[in-house]
C-alpha cells in the first residue's frame, strides 16, 4: 500500500516545478501579475493567507525580477533541471516529511539511506572500506578531517584543548595552485594561526608548472620538524581549480607515509575514477586517507551535498570530529543523492562522466587546427580540462609601421584580448560552459571544463562545434587588430597635438585616442569642460557613421576619461583614413563650437550697424528727392511723369567677417552668377565603391573599376548636386560627408568664408533678378 502523503508530495513538487518553469502563465483568478522590485518595501503579512499557486507565482516573479525590469531575457546561465534533478528536489521534500516519523522508524530509515549511499559512492569511485560525510559546504569535510587528525595526533586534545598545540605547532601543507582561500578558511575554523599554514610552490623547471614541487615539500617538512613543529596534513589536487592539473599523488602519498601525515585529495579529475580506463596519476587517489567529491556538479544534480570519503578505524574520534552524528535527522542530508543515484544507475552515472570527457577531447582536437590558438592540457589523451588562449607575437611586422619598443606591455595586451575572447564566447555560445581564468604563468586563458558544466548546462557535441565556429570567426579579427595597433598609434602621433594616443594596454581593441582642443588662454576648468564636450560629440558622430568599427567610452570603471575607445577591426581597415576622419571630425566640432559662440555677438553688432546705415540712407534719399515727392498723392503723380532713380543701395552681411558691405558691386558685375558653387568642388580624392563601408580598403582586383566609378560619380554630382541656398542670415553648419572629411578639414576656415560670401551673393542675385523681371518680359514680347 502506497502512502498517500508520499504521493501528494510528488504531485505538489511536479505542480510547483511546472508553475515556476512556465514564464507565460497568469494567475487563474484573472488579476494582473504584480511586479516586484528590490526597491519596493515588503508589505504586511496577509491575515487570511494565500494559496500555493499565488505563493509560487510570487517566487517566480522574484526569480525573474531582473529580466522584467530590463525588459530582456537574462543572459545568466540557467541550470538544466532534468528528471534526475527532479529526484534531487524531491529528496528535500521527502526529508521534511521523513523527519516527522517516530524516532525508531526514523533511525532505521536514515541508517539504511546513509549506508546505501556510502557503499555506492565507494564502489563507484574505487575507494574501498571508506566512510562518508555529507556536507553542504564543500570545504566543511576537510575541516572535519583536520579535527579528526588533531584528535588522533594530540592525545590530550580532548581534555586540554588548544593548550596542547602550543608545545608542538601543527602544520598544514597545501599547493600554491590550490583553491584560493582554502588554507585561511581551515585556520579560521580550527582556531589555528596562519603560521600553521605552509604553501608549497609548484614546479619551476621539470614537470607541470601547476603541480606541487615534491622535492621542495620534503625539504619544508624536514625544516618544520627541526623547528619543533608537527607536520599534520597535506592537501593535494587531482585537478587544480585553474588549469585542471593533477599533482604527483603516488609520490606525495609515499612522502606522507614517511612522515605520518594525513593525505587528503580533492579536485574535479576525481570524477574520472568512475570510468573504465583510468590513468595511473588519478588511480593513486584511492590510496589517500580522504577525498572530497562533488557529484552534484558532475551529474547535474541541484542542491545535492558534497561528499568526503575517509578511512579511520576509531568511531569515537570520528564522532568527536563531527564526521558522524548521533542525530538521525542529520543523516537525511544524503537523501537527495540517494534518490538521484538510484534514478541514474551505475551506467547512467558513468555515461554522464564519459560524455564530459569526450567533449574535452573533441574540443582539443578542433583547437589544434586553428592558427593563433595555443592550448594547455596536462595529458592530451585524457585531460578533462582544456585551456586555450589567443597567442600572437605582437612584435611581428605590422601592415606598414615599425614596432620598435612596443613589446613592453605585450602580456597585458594579450590578457585583455583573451579576456574579451572569453566574454564573447560566453555570450555567443552560453551552453558551452567556458569561462575565463587568470593563471600566474599563462596569464588570462579560456577554460573548458565540461565535468563542472556539461551536466548542468546540457552541453552537447553541437555546442562544441558552435564554439569552434565562433572561435574561428573571432581569431582573424583579433589577429588583424593586433597587427594594426602600432599603425594606429603612429597615425595618431602624426596628428599630434590635436589627437593624443592614450596608453591603455588593458583595452581589447585598436586603441584609445583623445581629441585635445587647441584654444589658448583657457583656464583648467573651462578646458576640461571643452574637452569633455568635444569628445562626447565626437563619439556620437563616430557611432553614427556607416562602419563596422565600434566606438565607445571604454570600460565602466576605466582609468581614462573623455576618450574614444576604438574596438576590434578587420584586416581591410584603412587606419590612415580612420585616424584622419577622427581628427577632421574633431576639428569640425571645435570650429563649429567657436563659430556658434561668436555668432550671437556678430549678428547683434551687424543688425545695429545695418539699422544705422539704412537710417542714414533714408535721410539721404529724402534730401535728394525733396519733400514734395514724399506726399502721398502728389508724389505718386510726380514720380509717374518724372521717375527718379533711387540711390539707396542694398547691404550684405558677411557672417564670417562680421561686416556690412554694399551690393553695388554685386549688381554691376554680377560676380555671384559666375562663381562655381561649393557643391561642385570635389572635397575628397578617394571615392567609395557602391555599398562599400567607411574605412575599408578596396580589393586589389577592383582598381580599374574604382577609378572609372569614381569619375562617374563625380560627373553625376556635378550635374545634379547643385541646390538653392537658403535666404536665412545664418548659414547652415553642415557636417562634411565622412569620406570627404580629411580634405575638407584642411581648408575649414577658407570654406566658411567662401560659403558665407557665396550665399550672400546668391541672395543679392535673386533680388536683382526679381527687380529686372518686367524688363525681361517686355524684351521677350518684343522679340515675338
């Protein structure tokens, strides 16, 4: 007979998972879904309570709170909770139900669960005659093991306490490539001084640079013994946290037996003990005194405890150290793992670990075919962790510039490029599980460790193929950017002092520049405001250009401010044209700013002067024509019989010069109509092909086509490019076309003066043509 409560627990869990997993479901009562934010103040507890569905919807909204606020899907990796994951979650629900059983039934059940799980894990990972301690924090097992060793090595510790440690200070040895902060955590939990922690350096000449130096460890142990200390415990790695390398476990075990030390092993490579063929380096781990396993990560089991397997014959000391408990409820921590192991079975567990190892080998073989990618693995035939990074000699010849003295920050630049590579791969192929690691010798690398991520993210061979495909697309871009960095630097120096090259080796891109305003007599605060204003507007203009190059303000917490950060570029980018465009746009913005600042004062003075001159001209006209002609009726009749040629001349306002001129010369010589328009003057010697983006060099095979097409475009512009200028007193301040910026910027002051004079003369010509239109019509009629 099946317990109805157990059945209800399973149904409730299934319903809860369905509600939490369904992001589109609404409340059945038809009310609007409430949005919760971190800044909102929690409300009071409702008196009548809420049903399960409403509470689960509240949990769902809190989980997806960030996505709703940003109105976009989250980019965080979500764990793939399969059927085995549901069994682990069911274990937590069952543990709460089992804990209310009567004490005798609870003791029998928990003893069976603990015994089964311990037996399965010891057989699965080839650790005979071992006991198991299940713990939430994966460091807690090592803490308990250290207490066990202290109780075993110091017989008076149970009665005297820490006073016995002062006679012979215990020493714990760990590798320099071990887990960061692990030794400090042990000393904190055990109440030991940091002097009890000895960090052993890794190999420097022979062997892997991530393996503990055994000879140096032997020397350190002898020195501690001579100093009156007690070597207590050695922590070895079967897969270092960074590179995934394994220490020489067999030699370390022999050394521990020689000095009566406890030998503890941890690391991701311990998972391969479940496979059929196991390397001798990993097989030596089953000789250790204790090892810590994390099956939840390896098998994709959520909220499953870590396990520390150990061998010790005295149950009293194990109880004193906390490795065993007399409380049955504490043994229920093994229940989720007990259920999950039964669901997967031996073959299912081995298959998951084998699948992760196969993914590593697949990626390693693919990476060997890519240029500029350097791999780092411990064993090419069986390494479950693959490290790779972009590696290109920056001192290689660039595309036209010298690289003398550019190798100083080579490592920092490569680290920045590899950090960018890892971030791009995480975004493009999130299910691959790659991440970025910082290693002391190799620098910044991209790590692929499917034993830690494949079961959680559901990584398949197709994800590895996609990872290699994206990598093959990013590497050429990084290579071309690396080669063009020095050219960009030299081109920027050519435009000094308007453009300043900023040394920022941590920026993964072409480089960083800043436009410096050339105004003199400006105080520091004013200059800083002008600098920020010009570079901000320059960045906006660059971002609006039709180009694939990205321009930004750099990292959020960068050291440089008011700069233009140029991103990755392809090999066909014309660096000279790019820098010329940046400099020309900067000068255009600076000159436009000066013109706008002076325009108000110039126009005001011009209007006052025009009013004075027009008033004087009206007085002269009155004196010349007489008073009679000013009378309304008499003046009209007199002007009809004896017309008088007006002597009042028009006025033109030169905005660039800020002066008023007479229009008499314009009317007599008609110089305006004979002057070529600004639009007819070509301003750039280089023309882009149709559909070609900015800053791209033309391919070699299209030189003749480029020449003919540019001529055709120039002719078309000459025929159709003329426009009618506006009659406004303010000339339009237009930005030159991006491809014409270089040549146009060199004649910027002349262009402003010519444009202003041209527009005023066009306006006067139009007025003159309107005044002479009746005469033209009479001549046309007489001609007919």
